[in-house]
């Protein structure tokens, strides 16, 4: 279950203090705040371009620890995002930053570069400067680079596959009539759900779960995979995933995917 506790810890005094720390750190590194549309969202400029930053996570960490270096780390993230944007001047220079995220079909807009995953889900082209946060790549890049969407997704797939080596996982065994291995992906970021659809996911999981297994991403930053199950155990797993979806701050889908050597498909309800 997910819950945002930041409003309980970040009082007005803490908010103002972190705001000063962040603005001062930005100024020291050649950036400036253009405006602040909300308490946790800043529009920042490097003098040429503008990018928006949701700093709620960093502010929450500061409220807990009072560690002023968090503001400096946030500026490093800011630098990384502007550097990635600068590199997008061409496909050759920018391809290392390409990623994709998974979104619900109803969230897709005409300005996005999207491709189907299932009837309910789409993968959406984006870029990232830190492999944690995602920025949607505008569809104008299709003509700007003169590169087909399929090529972009192929590069993004390759880049996402590299992230598998650094993910953190919790492995457990569910006991019913027979033991079932369950793996929760505890590295929670914008790309967690997308890992389920990258080409290296299946060979990465086979040694852990066998040649047939199930996976689901009830939220955009949480994914779980289990051994191939059916009957009562499958319903137990579905119930747990439905509960996660219900309380997720970024809900994605209750669709469960069955993986085999031939690819993946949505498991029939």
C-alpha cells in the first residue's frame, strides 16, 4: 500500500528552508527558478531551455533528515536532465538517453510517441538523465531526427535491458499445495514496469522462475513476477495485486502477463 506522508512532515518552515537551499544551489551552478506552479513543482532554466522538476521526494527526505546536501544532489539531477536535453540535438548524440515508460491507454496524447503493449497499456518514448526519472519525448522528434518510431523503441529497449543488472529484488516462497517463487522488484522508479516488456527480461528471469512464469505491474513503479501458477494460488496472487493496484499512488494495471519462450501475452481472466 502506498501513501504520501510528506504533507505530515513538511511544514511551512521546512518548505521555505528547502526552497532557499534549492534556489541557492541552483544559482551557484548557473541555473535559476523561472516560476513555481505548485509547492513541489519548479520550472528551472539554464538560460536557454526550461524544464519542470517535481521535488516532493527530495523535500520529504530533507524533512526527515535535515541533510542540506539533498539540495545539492537535486541540482546534480537538474544538471543531468539539462545535459540530456542538450544531447537530444541529434539522434546520434541523444540515443543513449532514450527509454520508454508504460502508461494506460487513456493517458496517451497525440504529442506522445506510443506503441501497444496490450489492449490497455502502451509504451511511451521518453528520455532520462539519471535512469530514475522520465521525461516524455515529444513526437516532433520523429521529424526532427527523421528516425522511425520503431528504431527509437529498439534503442530504448536496449538501454532498458541494461538496467536489469542493477535492479533490486526481494525473493520469497509462497506455500500452498506446492512452493511458488515470488520476486518483487524493489527498485522503484519510472522504468520499473517497463522492464517487464524489454527484450532481455525473459532470459533474465528464466534462471529465477523457470521457462514459464507470470508478471504484473499494478503500479508504474512496482512489478512482481511469480512462478507459473493456476487455480486457487493464481486467485491468491491476483487478489494481492488487485490490492496493490487499488492503493497505488501511480496505478497502472491489474493485467497479468504470461511469459514463455515465444514472448508474452495477457493471461485470460
